[in-house]
C-alpha cells in the first residue's frame, strides 16, 4: 500500500508550506485510503484515530514530508543555483498589506533550525555532514 499511495500523496511535497490545514488534509486523505483498504469498513464506520491503530501503521507521512523538505533545502543551498536565490533571496520594494504569508524558510526554521539569523542557518547547509546530522537529530534517526 505504501508504495502506490505514498508516491501519489507525496508528489512534489518538498515544495509545500505545511500548515495546520495542509496537515489535516494529509491525515484525512491517508485515513480514507486506509479505510477503503479495510474489508470491515462496509459494516461499521471507524474514527480517524481508530483506523491507524487497527492497521498497525503510525502517522509518519507528515514526518516524511518534513524530512524531504529539509533534504531539499540542503540540496538547494549546497549547489548555489537560481533556486537558491529564489528560496533565500529578498525582493526589493514594499511588503504587501496585511498578515504576511509563511515562507518556505520560515516554515522549516520553525520546525528544525530554531530561531536565529538566516545567515547562520544557511552556513550549516554548506557542510553536508553537519546538515545530515541536524536532520537526523530532528527526526531522531541515525545517519
């Protein structure tokens, strides 16, 4: 199931800005797929919390998205190409009125890097070994 479903659900997830609404949509779509794969669903309805427990799968899709995003950011910042400028660059002019949107960098800073200046965080991406260690520490995995 993971091979077929995750490839569709996680397509281009490296570029997403994950907020609470996106997280909720991802969870609900995953749970619908699991329910359709269960044979017992025709008899009874199950809650969103009960389906993952019965299928013996943990909720790791959001974790996978976050990990892919951090790896993608490391790749972009390491190669110093046009996409690096697009992600880290500043645009001249005035800000638009109202509440500002969450940027890709701010989203990842809130997840893993913590609060600090953007320059120090980008320096960490230049060393592949340190960046991989940081990603592994965030997700509590070995390298």
